[in-house]
């Protein structure tokens, strides 16, 4: 560290705007000199106004605590004097520094000037795989002490230690990485370049700098033999005592569950006898460890891996991070597990290096490149999902994904994807996702072969994955982005560089580029014409509209097929011209510099992308074989044409899953299909039938322990208006009132589950406008920014929070313990009859003489309803209530089937007032 004094500052304030009267309520400054914390300054400040309730909850600073404190006017000069000549450090300098400067100005005190370090920006670069860059999350990840978040004294000290941790991390980076970082650091928003330079000076003079293999000058961590040989032996515990003893090793507070032991036996028997079984295993049984233990032992005994497939990459990672280590502890053996995802999930080092040579970097690109350079020194997998990048950075990440298996010689040794495939051959467990498993069945050279068993978890989602894997999506924004990569001849753009290459190396005339430009204009114009046609189209019925979202079938504009055909012709003409330029310049590749070759490779990359787009266009608009497919257009009226998407999807995925099941017969292995929701009452084979599993395959059900739901209850609110007899706005008002009253009674920690994004948004906005829940954190899917997992993390972190969710929050979400007190069901989760794929599936059933409601709509809704209930109780110690606002649960004959699908839990039919009183009694004892 240099000789500078670093002043690490944190403020707590009444709000975000000093111009609107917000004031500081606490200030803390921690000083660092020569790598050591030397002194600390901390003061409460009287804001001369009331502290808002939300801020009091967030900071635990009350009006009483600041009543006798000095105002900022009285300490402003003192603070200013301390900061003079220091490097200003804060976790988000945009807030702390600007707020402090405004207060200095208001108090007529000299402001601070000098270098600043933003530890958010610094942390994003040096810890690029952190799931969150909030101070408390970083402190937890990096083992930095933070007794009380959102108190200035504790936050400032934690930020100081974060800075010191980051500086230590900088000094562990290879010299080549630091050089590449330093070159880009001058465009950052804070003065991080000085820190990188000091680290570079240190590494250059140190004898033990870190050395890593280089790929064309880029350091990366090379991990050999990720999976070891399957050598160890282990025996399966045959009696109950042996099983319990084994499970106790992994669970210090082990809870006996007979159904878990029976499930383990079923898995063991199925794998050993090469049979096939369907197993429904609800929450509370211990499903994941229940199949991992016998699968691992089976792998040891056969010397071959067992493949575990689940629905999403997030669940794949969760199995590896949470459960495999537990199995290792139980068995006392270092069983090996390899996560394998699709090729495009992995980094192409060749493409990354190529882009470093040619990219005219924006801030987002520069920042993302710096994150990747650091990440490369740590990652063992090259899985791009490990990176936490900005939205703008994601565009760059998408360009460096591995797209094909055509590799140069030096790329083969640095191919992360191939390395993971090689590791699978020596692993006990191969953990993958449904999409990867399905796509492998179509490969000539199969990745999943010579394995000893297959367990398909979240099996009810396998049919949806099959349909999605055969889905084609045309996104207006994505098309425009690809077209822009080749079509713009502005200075610095790819076409401009190609024109320079042409002038330097070839003797063909400018007429070729003139021809290219003319064909691009025709192609672009007709594309815009089609986009305008879709943007302006009004659906034939109002059923496809929810608020600003509009959905309609392609059939409604099928009369424009000649225009679609013209678009294909103009696009192919343009592609031909792009390819002609590519082929001519390829003949000069050997004469080109590395940078020039990179420009040509980038041109060829976007040419391939455009060819893929041309194939998609034909498949969506001009393919006449659409018997098992449906095509629709979706748009948001607020952002046209940018929001346009055209989707072609199978009516169902059963043909794909049947083909997959047929391919398994050649493997002669045990196959387990398992999920918490594999059956519904009155039709236990509904899900297996959709999957195409043969009728002779047995269905086993394993119940949760009888006491598991002792602390759960179900309320049916009887005085809600009937959803079928009132307007949507009236129903939303009633829902908002019920939510507000329930929140106040329980103190928050609620999921409110909707079936419509439009109804969710309107309910959320109505509650927000009412200001009745100003003391609570309202988090709404599709409204609040962030992924599903980010929204869930925010929900967990705020004690007084409410999460409004739609389809994806009905399942696959774990919020154990006191973090969730109730789940409110706004409507029974029937698919909309106007939803395009559902309508096509219903029509197909009706044509075959079946009843679409009883054979499709109702069983699917019951499954979702069960999944919604499954969010509530995740462990036997959890307490919570399942609140149903839709009165159809009792007024319709099918309502009983919904309730019968749930575990045996007390059901109360009560008024809203009565329910609120009971909740208050329960949660305020």
C-alpha cells in the first residue's frame, strides 16, 4: 500500500436527497495508513427532523438517540478538516460523497477534493463471482465482521476491512493479469488505477509472485483431472440402524423419517435391478440426500457414474454446493461429482482473447473484461454463470460463449467445456440439467454413455423442458443487435474495419461494398416493415391482452405470408454479399496481423449468427409443417417495436420425451423419475402419461412425517367477492385490502402468489399508492429489478417484507424457518384459456374426444396449487398459513379436489376479520 491516508466514510441519513431536506443522522470515518487501521471517528448527528419509520427499522437509530447529538453544522468543519488530503473511500461513493459535499456546501464549509475509491466498483472487479455487492453480503462471503448492518460505525469499519481484503487479493494476482487490468483501469469511475499500479509494483519486486499458465498472454487457472478415478468401495446400509447411523453423520440434528429410509431402499433396488420407477417425494422426506446416498454407493460398486438431472442450472449448482459435501461426510469417502451444463454455458478463451484485440470498449465492456480477467485466475470450471455482471456486461459475456467445437490447437488445452466432459468419465455423480440430458440423446457422439443409473429430479418439469428445447424465439431487439454488428459502417465499427482490410489487401472494387450496402438497406427496410405490421396489429379478440401485454396468434396475420417470403429473399441476398466479402478476405488471412485476423474472425462470427437467424425466420414464418406447433406474437404496448417477440413452440413435448425414453432402453440402467408433485388425486398417472412413461412402470408415494405440518394451517376467506361476479378492479381492491391486513397482522414475511402479471402489478401499485405498508419492503416480480433469485434474496434479508410473485414462484423456492409466515393464493392457478399454447393443447384434446377442462386444465391447476402450498413449510419446525382468497375453492364442485390434494392440515373457513384476529393472536403472543 502507498503512503496515502485512506478515509473510509459511511453515512446514515433520513433519506437520499439533501436538497429535499434529508439530513445525516450518523457519520463514521475509519482511517487507514500503511495497510493498518489507525483511528476511528463516529458521531450521531441531530437531523432536526423526525427519522422516518423505515429508516429507524433499517438502522435501529431512533429519534431519542439523536435528540441530544450535535447538528451537522456544528461538526462540519471538524469533519472537513479530517478529510483534507485523504483518499476518500466509501461503499458507493456516488451516495456518501455527494451527500457529504452537499452538506458541506449547505454549512458553508470547504468541500473535499482528491482521489476516491468506491469499494462497490472495486469489489465487483476483484470478487466477480459474489452473488451480491451489498456490504453485508460481501462481509458474510469474505468473513469480515459486521455486527450491525446500516450503522455507520460498523459499516465504516467493515468497509475498511473490505478495502484491506481487496488490496490483499490484488497482490495475489499474476503480473500479466495486473498489467491487463491496469491498462483498462483509467476509464473506471473511481481511482482504482492507483491501487492496481501499487499492486503491480509490489508483484514486480516480489520473488514469489503467482505464476499461472498463459493463453495468448492471458493468465488462467488450469485444473488437471477434476474427477479422480472411481476407486473406493462402499456397501449400502441394509438395516434401519445402519441407515440412521449414516444419516446422523451428515445431520447433527438428525430427525428420523421412515419414509426417507424407504425411499433410499427404492432407489437402491431400482438402480441395482436396472428397473424403472416413479417416486413422489414431498417436502419433509429428505429427497435429495435420499437418492444421492444410494446413487453414490451404486457408483462405487459398479465403477461407473450415476447421472442426476434436475430442472435448472441453479438447482444443479445447489445439489453440488449443499448436498454432495454432506454425502461425502456421511460416507467418509471423497466421492467425486462433476456438474455438466450445455456448451454455451462455458467460456471460449479463444473468443475472449480475440475480442480483447479488437473491441472498442465501452465502460460496461471494460468493466466486464476486468471482472473476467480476475475470474480466470480462480475459476475451475469456466462456467460463465459464476460471473455476476451488469446488464450491459451480459452482452459481452454472450459473445464469448463457446458456440461450436471447432478449436485451434492452442485452444484445446484451455477448453473448459471439454475438460468437464473428460471429468465426467472419472466421477461418481454427473449432475446436469434436463435440457442438457435431452439434447444429448440427439448427438452422434453421446456425452452421457457408459453410466450405471439415471435419476431425474423435478421430473414433472421434464415435459416443459422438452417443449422449450424445441422452441424457436425471434426477438426484435436481438435481431437488430445482430444486424447492427454487420450493417453499420460508422468509424470504429466492424464493417469499417473490413473496408480498411479490403483496401489494404485486395484489388476488387468498391462496387462489392456498394452492393452490400444496397442489399442491407433492402433487408433492413423489409424487416422494419414486418415489425411495424406486428406492432400495429390489433388482436381479433381481447382475450390475448393483459394490461399493456398483448399476445396473438400468427394465424391472425397469416395473409402477409408474401411479405414474410420477401423478407427471407432479401435477407439471403444480403447474407450472400456478406459471405462473398468474407471468402475473398479469407484468402489473405496469412498476410494479416493478429488484430486484423481477429476482425475477420469477428465478421465470420456475426455471419454465422445471421445465417442462424435466417433459418429461424423460415422455420417460424414459412414452414408449412406446423401440426404439432403453435406460433404467436407477444408485445408490450409501452415499448414498440422493441418488445416484439415471435415464438414457435410445440403444442406439447411428449413426442420428444417418448423418444428420449426409448433411447434409455439401450442403456440397460436403473431409471428413477422423482418430484414432490408426480401425482394428483383421482389420476395418479397424469404426469407420467404426459411424460410418455409406460403404464407398467410403478408409481411409489412417500409421505412426509405425520407431525411435519403440525404448525401449518389453511384459511379460506369466505367474504371475498366472487372473482366471476365482480370487475377485475373491484377484485384487486379486495385483494389489496386482504394483503394489507394480513401483513399488518403477521408483521410481513408473506408470499402473495398470482396467476397474472397484470393483476400482480395493479395490486402492487394500489398497495404502494395507499402508503399503508410504507414500513415494509414490497418486492414484486416483473416490477422490482433483478432475477428471481435476487428477489428471493432481498425478501430473506428484509424482516418486514412481502413478495408478489407469478408462475415461477409457485415452485422451486426455499424459504425455511421464520422468514416466511404465510402464502396468499389470489386465484386458483388455472392456465388462461386464451394462452396460446394451452389453447392449442386444449383443441388437440377436444379433437380426440377428451374434455380439455377435466383432462388438462384442472389437473395442471391442482399440481400448481400443491406446489404453491409446498413453499410454506420447508422443515418440521416451520410455522405458517396458506390463505386462499379465491372463493371457487368452496363454490365450485372441483374445489374439493384442490383441498384433497394437500396434506392433512386444519382448514378454517372464516371472514377476513376473523382470520386477521387469529393471525394477530398467533404472531403477537
